[in-house]
C-alpha cells in the first residue's frame, strides 16, 4: 500500500510488512504489523482538541493561540513561562500544560525537528500503552495537526516514519 494522505497537507509513507490497514470514515489510519506492533495516524482538529472559542466566533484574532499551537506549547513551555493574557489563549495554554505530565511520563527521548513548513514533536513516552507519540504541524494549517503513535517500534524506527512525512504544499 502506498503513502497515506492525511488531512489536506500531510503525506505519510509507512513501513512495509503490514498485515492489515484500517481507514476509518473520519480519515484516521491504523496499520497493523502483527505481534502487538502497530502505527496510528490521526489528524486532530480544533473540535477534537476542544480548543475553546466563544460561540459564534468565526475568525481567529491576529496572534491568537490556535489548535496547531498545542504541540509547541506541550513540548517547549513550562509552568515557569508567562501565561498568555487573553482568556481563550490561557485556556489553550493551560490545557496543553495539564497534558504535559502524562505526555512525557517515563520518556527518555524528546525530539523537535523542523523541515520546510513542517515541525515534528516526538517522544518515546508510554501514553495509553503506546511506545512512541508524535505530533506534526504545518505552518499553513492552524486548525489541526497530525498525531502519530506507534506500539512495538523503536524510537529510531519511529523517527524514520515521522521523517517520511511530507508537506503536500509548502
């Protein structure tokens, strides 16, 4: 099976040897390699992240935090950093930092890599039984990001999978 197009801006090439591919109606992909070894791909939208917005708010003010900022906050900010002043930005900020404790539980490797319009955030943390978790953002895509998770892969294998991700347009 060839590469998967995830959302509007990501193309992911998965390793060969899969025994089953599952593509759900919402576009989520699971690739099963057997022996409790699998890869999951999901585009996380603002609705799925429950990014706070006032009812009826259709546009985002300049400089506002948006859904695609969640991985950046998660990987690069701490409780010691100054919080944003706008109430909606603070909600996004706090939500990301609350998840930080479980996101990096027992992790030994944390990586941030940039290539062109893509930024990848990776960790080998054990989250919900997964052995590696990553997020990929695109500088043009503000309302969603790509969530990549695996079980049974080494961190180096995981980095190669994430390294295969291409932007469909810069």
